[in-house]
């Protein structure tokens, strides 16, 4: 499965955001920042990574459903992403 062409940009944006947040967490730890601040920022990194992963999986699910179901219209990527997020 490849990342859908339309999802590549949003996925990369989320991953770049997570990368910047992670660099911030590292800098915070190196600077001896308060544990609460570090954990809060680390949680934001985790959410950004989760959302990127969900976007990829939702696109893959949509591809699979579109290929297998010929009678019904496939769910939109947003609908599949919401369903997948409900499972998390």
C-alpha cells in the first residue's frame, strides 16, 4: 500500500510538525525545563504522529473498500478517518 497522492501533503505536514515539536521536547529536556511542560509537549508530538498514521491508514482502508465494494459508493477518507479515530 502506498500513501494516496492526495494524502501525501497533509501527512508530510503533520510529520514535519511532529518533528519540530520533538526537537522542542529535546531542547526542553536539555534546558532542564519543568516536567509538566515537557510531558505536555511530548503528548502533542504523540498526537501529531497518531494523526499522520491515521491519515495513512484511512487512505489505505478507502483504497481497499473502493476496490472490493462495487455496489455501494466508497466511504470518504474523512468518514474512514473518523471511524478509525473512534477506535483509538
